[in-house]
């Protein structure tokens, strides 16, 4: 299994691409430089399970690429390089490279912007070519910044969205992308500190009322799938439980709320069995499901406690 950070780049400037290649030539990185938008989109889709960070050239031509990836349900940490050297501007000098910030939010949060644009504004780390020598730091910053994103930083206030984009415009979508990246980093690179750095902005209690309802609906749906497949030969059962527990962990859902989700589902199933003239005693067996899920969650919290040196 790879033990290096996998970086994909699409840069129109050959000198910038060559400089970047030199700065990322260490054993820590696996660099793939791509030379066309079509090839970029294809390779990102094919390698998204291994990919860790994207580097693009800042400008209007890059936004459609991010937009298309977003439509495909793919988000990654993002570094944007401004290729033109801005002479006599202090903010492009290497002396300011210690200030690692997100892309400036020029568009108000409540304006009618698309979600891909909002993602770039809040998630991308923008740098100048004078800061390429410290690209390693900016890649780390982009990864941390991505894992710290809150759903409200990536969702526009548009009231109507097309059905085929509903999945990528929900809080749960961002959390799934964050969990996937964090799990990859933990397993392959030992990034325990990053993996267990939860952002309170992503916590359930800090979501808006509408986001809470959407989040709970998806969490209940996920738990129902676990229950209905628990005593079957479902090869994906453990994966379903892990995904449910990851979401619960990063959203800081309490065990009490998980118990409530379980009991509400049992009530629904009991009424259905009663209507069918069947006994609801079989539902007692599903206490094992609840115990299993809570045990997984407890293990997640146990692993999140820093170990003594």
C-alpha cells in the first residue's frame, strides 16, 4: 500500500510545473502532472481512492474543473497557484508564507453562488509562485483546512437544486468526503493527529435547523439499512456500520441520540408487524445491532485519545 501523499496537478505554465516537480521530488510525495483538462478529470475519477490533494493554476479556467468534480461527487484538498509574478506586492513575497489562510471569500455567503465556487472560496489554499519553495507546508495546510470545513461553508442558499445534484449539496456529502480522506491518511500515513482533529463547526449541535433535519434523516436511513441487513449475508454490513459510526463520531452525535434512532425504528417496525398480524418479539434480537454500533463508536473514541509516548 502506498505510503506517500498522492498529488495530482494541472498547470498551464510549464515553468511552474517544472519548479513544482523539483520541490515535490522527495520520497514523501507521488506526483502526477497532467496536461489536459480531459485527462485530469479522467485520472481523478480513476484514482480518487488513492488521491490526496489537487494542485491547480489559479484562474477562471480552473473553476469549471472543480465544478465538474463537484458534480461527480468528488472533493479533495486544493492548492491554487497564481502563476503570474506580482511585482511590488508584499502579499506575494516569501516573507508572508507563514500566513496560511483559506482563499479569500469575495462573495457573500448568502449570495446565489454555486456550491463548487463556494467550496473553492472556503477550502482552497491560494499561493503565489514565490511561495513554491514551501509547497509542502501548503499541501499540509490544504489537507487540514479541508478536514476542518463546515457544511455551511460549502452550501449556497439556493432553494432549488436539481435532483441529480441533491447528494452533493447536503452536509452529509462533505462529511463523507472528509471521512474518506481522513481514513486514507490514518491507514496509509499514520496521520492520527489530523484524523482525530474534529472541527466543532461540523458538530450536529452547531448545524442550522434545516441541516439538522437533513442530517438526522440520512442518519436514520443509514441505520435502517444496517438493521434490515444485520442478520443477512450482507458482505457490506461492516462497511455500513463503519460509515455510520464515522459520521456519528465526526458530528459528535451522542449515544443517547443513537439509542433514540434505534428505538424509533423499532417502534415503526413493531407497528408494521402488528398490522401484519405477526409477533414483534423478533425485534428484541436487534438489540445486538445497537450494541454492535455503540461498541464501534466506543472504539472510535478510544482510538481518538492520544497515547502516552
